[in-house]
């Protein structure tokens, strides 16, 4: 990732512009678009008293970030994560500790409940490890439960991960994650919108969640309760046009109420760890070999292809096929009958499906 090209005085003026009264994220962006840069917008401000106070505050923020060895990523500069510009309230700037180049690589977010089960933690850890094995950066919020398991899975697999915090980048939160925070700083990237040295305040985590949603090209939800912050993140991701997928769970489990609801509303269905690769548009080694192998009797019917591809990708029963193929009940029934009669698909009385062995 490129580094800042503006002089230090422009950085100070740009941050000062964001600190002026009535300049929120939207006004900051509008000022950049109108004047060409935040620094120029600040210099166009007419209230001298406000300008002086904002300048002093900006100088202190810069001094504090330098003391913490944190970089400031300014909107409009090359090292600012471009996906955040999809947000209507994109942060004016972010603080960063670690490898800023990770924000420019392919990214998948993994989020879920803080009160996770052992099985949920295992899925998050294994899924993150699988993703980094394919060159993907895992994004999460360093909270208890699923977030922490995902970060550890990425790090344990030797890959990068991005933690987005609700407080300052230099303040581990929760405090018991100090060791994890240090590890992410050294091996990954920590980002925050809040100033260094600050602890999370009321409303910090929903704002943090919008950054996770924007950074994630694909967002995976594991064990989200009815009021889980992961649901907020998933709604934001959907609004931004990101792909959202969820891991199903028992219908009577409070940990799965939210994630199951996402599935009922159209989120991509994850039936096994490996599904995350195809959902995120990543070709696994096995599927690459499969796609290179010659196939007999090509079928031009899109319904047939959708069903056969779903079964080849791991769908093992009619419910899985219906979700993966995204066909209406009528289309599914018609196509299944044709494929059975053609000897291409086996459907058991219990609803299991498999590619027919044609010897």
C-alpha cells in the first residue's frame, strides 16, 4: 500500500477540519469533494476561534498517535482503505497499528456472538485458518467468542488478520485480550476510528461494526443471537452489497436465533467449513482439479447445471440443494425428475442426493 504524499501541515489541517463544529463524516467528505482536500476545506473555514481550537486539538491527536507508533490513515490519501468509501459516513481518518498492506488484500469478515459455544469457536478457528491458507485476510472485532477465535485461527495458520476496535488502537479491549492485541499488532493490523488512548464509549461498537462490514468483501456469521452485534454488522454489509453467509444451528438454540434468521432471509448457507471458499469466490485445489477434468454429456439446461454443481460442491440432501441452486420449488422438482430419469442423479426416499455412478 502506498504511503502518504501530503506534508505534515496538511495532515494537521485535515484532522483539524474534522474537528470543527458541525463537521461530521458527511460534511468532511463533502468538504473534500468541494475544495479538493480536507486541508483546503479547513483553510476555507471562516471562524478563526474554531480554527485555532481545532488546530490545537489536531496537533495533540497527532502527537499522541506518534507516541503510540500509530499511523493516521486520512480519507483521500493512498493508504486509506478504499472499501470504506462505500459508507455514507466513511471515517474521516483511522488510526492503524501493524501491517497496513493487509487492508489492500482480499478480505473476509468472520463475526458472531461473544457467548459462543466450543463448537462455534472451533468452526471460526478452522474457517479462518482455511481462508488464510488461500491468501485471504480475516477481519473481525477482537471481542470475546467468535471474533477472538477467528483472529487466533488466522494467526495460528501464519496469515494476516485485521482487528477493528471500538476504542483506541493502542487500548486492548476487552482488557483480557491484551496478548491477542499484541499478537495482532505484530502479525496483523489493528484499526480504530477513536483516538489513541481512548476506551470504548456508548455507541462505539455499532460504529466499529460498520467498518468491519465495509472492509469485508464477504461476511460470515457464526452463532448470532437475537440481539447480537453480528446482526448489525450483517445488515450493514448487505446494505453495502457485500455477500453475507451464515452457519446454521439448532432452532431452539438462543445462540443461533439471529444466524438462522439470516438464512431464512436469503443469506448464503454454510453446511461445511469448505463452503466458505466458494461463497467468497475462492477456488479450492480440489474444485480446480474438478473443473479441469473432462465431463461427459454436457447439459445446457441451467436448472440441471445448478443442481449438479450444488451436489458436486457438497450438498447432500434436497434442502441443501434447494438453498445452493436457488430454484423455485417447481423448477427444482422438474429438474430433479429429469436428472433422475436421465440417470445423472440419485435421490433417496429420505431426501438424500448424490451424483449417479455411471460406471
